[in-house]
C-alpha cells in the first residue's frame, strides 16, 4: 500500500517528477507509472491495484490529462472505489465540459508555473494529512475486501475478533459522520458479511438459550407462580446487566488500544458506575481497564477548531497564555487551561504563519508570515505594528534580550533589524540565498542565520557580520548554541551535523544519519547533543561529537527533538503523528498518541510540567508526561538492592552495590546517606531489626558487618568474617540475635557486637538463612553440599536435611510448622523435626525463590523457567503466573495477602507487575529504565517500592489503584478535558455522580 497514486499525462512528466521528489523528501510513498506502455490486461490490473492500494488519488490537471482516455479510466476506477481525490492544476486551457464531475466536487490546488510551489505543496501535505487514520483504514479494508471478492468471498477471509469490531465501528462512524472518502459498496458488503458469519456461528447458542429460557419460564409459571416468574425475570435482567459490565470493560480495552483514549475512559467509567449498582460484576476487569485508561491518558486538552494545519505554538514567559498559528494565516489565543480567548485573521488568507514568539516581558506577540510581513500584537489580539519591508516570505522573527529590538529573516536573502515601534533600523545583507531560521546565543548577544547559500552567519544587534560558517554542501536545516555559548551545532540535508567554535572554526563533522537531519539541540548541561532525522532515528552524541546512542522507534521522519528541563529525558515528534519520550540510555519511556497528522512543533511550559504539540491535523494538544502515582528515589551511583520498609512503615532504606545506604521518608524524601562500604568491598545485604530501631548490614568482602541506628548512626562494628562471597544478615524474631554469613560460615552475635557462636558448614557458600518464628531454630541452605542444616541459637546442630545437589533458598511458614527449601527444579517441604513431607514438582528449571503468604496457606515459588507457581500446603498446584517469555524471577506477597508483585529476570523488561492472589494481572508499572532487582510492600500494603540497575528506586502508590480513587481521578480528568467543549457529552453527569470533588 502507498500514500498516493499520481495520475497524469506524459506531457507533464517533468512536473510530476518534481512533485514526486517533493513527496519523497517528505516521506510520502507515491505510485507513479513512468512508462507509456501499451494498455494490456495485465498492465491495467496493475494500475487498478495501485489505485486501490493508495490512500489518496492525485490527479494532475492539464489540457492533455483531461483529454486522455487512460487518465479518465483511472479517475473512474478511483471514484468506483470511493478513493480520496486531490485534483491539482498544473496547466490551464482545458475544456471545462470535459472535466469529470467527480473532480469538480473537490477543491483544486494550483501548482501552475506562476504559483508558489512551496506554498502549494504545504497545502497539499495538509490535505494528505487530513483525517489520516480514517483514510488509511479505508485503504487497508478495501485491499482486504478486494482479496475477499476475488477469491469467491470465502468466509475464512472475513474479519474476526477485535479487527472486526474495529472495522465495524469505523464503518458506522464513517457513515454517521459522512467522512470523506465514504466507504465503498465493497467495504459495506465485506464488513456486513463478517457480521453475518459471526451471527451464524452463534446462532445455535442463541437457539439453545432461547429454548432454555422458554422452558424455565414455563416451569416458573407452572410451579412457582407469578411471583416466582417475576423473580426469575429479575435474575435474567441482573445477569444481563452484569454481562453488560464485562462488555463495556472489553470495549474500553479495545478503544484504548486503538488510540481512542477519551472514549476508552468514558466507557470504563460507565462500566465502573454499573459495577457500583451490581457488585457481582468482574471487579478485577473493571479496575484493570479503569487503571489502564486513567493512568494511560497523557492528553490534558485539545485546542481545536483551527482553520488549517497548526504550524507554530508559543507560550508567554509567565505560562498563562498560549498562541497558535496556522497554515491559513490565523492566530488563536488560549489561556493555560485551554480555553479559547480570541481568534484573529492575522495575515493574508492562505499564507502560513511561520513563527510566533512573545517578547521577554510577555506583553507583545510577534508573528512572521509567508505574506511577506511580520506583525506585532498586544495580548488582546490588537495589531500594534506591521513590519513590511521584505520582498518575499518572512521565515523567522526574534526579540533582543531587552525586548526593544527585533530581527527578521526572509526569502529575499536578507535579515532586517526593527525597533519595537515597527521602524526599520537596518537591513543585513550578505547571504546569497533565502534566509531561513534564526537562533540567538544563550546570552542573546549573537544572532545566527542559515541560508540556501549553504552558510551560517553570526551577527550582532548592531547588524555587523561577525563570522561566516562554511562547510555544508546544501542549505543547513537547523542550528543550536551550547548553553555556554562556546559551540554551535548545525545540520542539513547533506545528512551531516557540524560542530563549530564560536569564532567560526569547524571542529568536527558528525556522520551516521542516512537522510536529512532536521533538528539538533544541546542538553541543558551542554554535555550532550541530540539530532533528529528523516531517517526515522534520533542520535545522541557527546559534546565532542562521539556517537553514544541511536534511538529507534518512530515510523516516519522526525521533525523535532528536545530535552526535558532537567536534561534526563528527550521528546521527539514525527510525521507518523506520535510524540515519544526517551531516557538518555535510548529506552523508550512512553508514546503519546492522538494526533491524526504530522507533529511539527513541540514546546514545554515554563514550569516544565506540560508538553504542547502542534500538528497538521489542525490541533494543538497539551500533555502531562509525569506519572503522578509514583515517586522516583534518585541519587544512587550504582545498582539499587533490596529496598526495605521499617516495621512501622515510616522509613524506607535502599542500598546500592557500591556501598551506600540511603534513608527516605515514606513519601520518598531523602533523609540521609550513609557511606557503609566502598566500591571495593561493596554492599551485600541489610535488614531492619523487628522493632525497627537497628539496621544490620554486611559487605561482600572484608571482615566487617555493621549495626546502624534507624537514624543512620553507626552503633557497632562486627569483625571476624573472612574471604569474599555473597553474604546475608538476619535478626531473630525477638531482635536479640543477629546471624551473618560469609562463604561456609554462619556467625551469631548479640547487639553489643559480641560474637556468640560460629557455625561451620561443609559447603562452598551459604545460599540463605532464616530464623523460625519462635526464634529457637536457625536454618541454613548450604549451597553445593546439598543440605539444609537446622541449628539451635546456642550453636547446636539439630538436623541435617536434604537429598538434592544444591539448596539456594529457604523459608519458614508463619506458624513455624514447615520449612520450604528450593533445590534443583523442586521445592521440598519439611517439618521442624526434619521429616520430608512432600516434593512440589512442576518447574522445568531450578527454583530460585520461595515465600509463604502471610497466613501461611499458600507457598509461592519462582523458577528459572520464567514462571511463578502458587501451591497449597498439600502440594497441589493452584495456579501458574507468567510464562517462559515473561521470565518472572522475583516476587513478593503483600502483607495483607491480597497481592503479588513481580519483576522479570529479562534485562529488557523494565516493568513491575501487580497481580491478585488469584493470579489476575491488575497493573503494569512503567518507569524504570533498566533491570529490576528487588521489590517490597509497605507494612500496610498501600505502597510498593521497586529498585533497579538504573540507580533508582520507585515508590508506587497502590491506593491510587483502588476503585473509588480511579473513578474519582477519571471523572476529574473527563471534566477538565471537556470543560471548554461546545457540546460536551452529557453521560458524565450520571456516570460521575458522587465521584468528583
């Protein structure tokens, strides 16, 4: 399938070649028949397939094409298939009576030799991007329908499942809204046949249900009487209502994944409202879709009703006013909440706004236009001055730092300086071609301009030429100053990026992109450079020009790239209609979808909290890109291990591989950092005492373990261990004894740091230790000697258990009656007398983790086979969570026993998943940028903390996932989203009753 099919006369071939190249440069795929070959049957079938598989049919109007029989046949076939038609006039002088009526029903675009090609092409692109999603679906379904029709309309070629539902919704919406191009007859027949096939498949089931209902009705009347029949009817109604809850939830899920997120939310809210009335509904399913839609919507507001593609957006310095400019010369003023304040016809109709910018004091808006003028406006939209001395399009405009002087650049190869009263101060000559964009140095004292003459020039505000930067082989497209003003980066259609010193010296040329580099930008600290290209990629470079990462994910040319204010993430926008957020490692964090056309401009609000985007779909969208149900704990310098809550839940401690311990409040505020160990000895393990007053830690090597107060003060140093290995610490339940391990030795200490006993094992290492709940027994898993040893706290060996090659993890049941030990592919369950009760078999690879639920009735195991398995005490497998692809390796039960949190051993999977104890997936948490190492619930089960190799821990708010909280957040979002709509949907009034502040 292609974007366009071009129908033309061979006498217009030279023009069509120029048009085709312009389309290709803008990443549009065109089907063009370049050869004038005989009209054979095979050739005509190929032409028809090209028309059917193209989103848009472009007809180049000239006297020869109007008179051409073949061109007429091509038009007729396009009309027969209801293709979108875009007639463009290249040569006049044709007989209007010969023009087919279908062409006359559409607006014509004029590409005559005396017309501005760039302006006409901008209008063409705008038309191509109008209702893009609808048009692409039209083409995709037409191609499928054609195949179905050619293959004798077989049922196996009909649409099924979600694809059928999406297509049927598209058909209904297209017909109701009379969207152009309208669905063809074949579309309707194809989708209707799919509906009939599904109805045939369920016909027997419907008949069975009908017979059953009839029998039950007869029985009710005969044996129960009228009251019984009424009760039965009520049950049927209630069953129907409960089924509708599931239907709404599934519909919401479908809408969400077809990028109709507002509709998905209101549908999920409707399911939630019905669930309130009928509590027997599927709570987990409804909560899941509510969480998905509430958490997945980043769009705050859509600023629509523009008269053309939105080319420019600007935000006032105080963030209270937004201005948007269109390809048709219109400017709209909005408040920061998205309310339209005023619309002005700012420039000559049909001439695009090329730049909008506010003065530094925020009192004046400047606009530059293709109508050869720039204009100054007050905030009420009143014209103050017209800057009208350029001889061609004005491409850019900028204020001096004090706001008293302006500079403009133009197609006429000049820059001009103006005062704030609109008086021309000076014309800057020197460029030998069209002058495109302007960029000021960080201190605002240097003006940089780039031109078709392949140079960049640096000027001061007195109009003096300071430097000329020559080196690009074609006109540069973008340039940027480093924050310190010492470097200039430039890029262009020559596929290169060039780094220059401030005095004009070329420092380096960066290669690697395979197409035009549209934009370059420096990070806020000036250490990184990002480039965005038509080759669908973003590249990250060092300040010196070394390539660090290539970011791949967009499916079309990238127009814009920018750093967040903290410099930790990147935003990019593309002709594919999406906006993406990336971290500096190249990981895609999230994708913002909703635009129906190419996204040409991005900007951040002054506070850095809101992202604005402008698109060819005639809208501006406001986005929230921060997850407001999580807090990231930053500051570690290496992998973060084993986050732990204090027993009272008021403190979180995180430990890093390089030896730091960090103390945080329960809200994620850093209290203090303790340098427990260094990069040589490293942290191995730490834990709270049962009363939360002491923290014990141990390193991987060296003789030292430590005791710390809850405030992070060192209490005692425990010396005696030797060698190097993974080491563990554990307190007895009464908190009076501490056990530490290293290699094959376990040592028992009191809290004064006195060594009580040394327990020696005949193993290479200790895989784990655990105290029994009564504190009388210590169990050790003894690595490679294939035993588990039970010791008294006086150091006496009581039992040696085991018949496996290796034991790595052990856990006592909460009541102390059972000991679970992981060895090989099985879990073994023992009593405290050392008797083997049973083997729990099912994992296909070694078991690497074991834990009991708080009530002790369920045992959870994680294996290297990627699954988590839940067993009862009789050894029966209750359920399996995940599969080999998930590679779930770490899990933890919530203290209330209702949830399971999991993390994957797959280094590519950076998510945390929350499951019900029944094994249903409730939520997927996205936020980490690397492998997740550990998980911990707060004592009240209201929060979850995860730690990662990305040097962070993240605190997740589980209360926000409760049903009422989700309904409230969803209703608040819906109210704000529809606040300024002319005709907001009225279902919010009933659905959200009782859920809004």
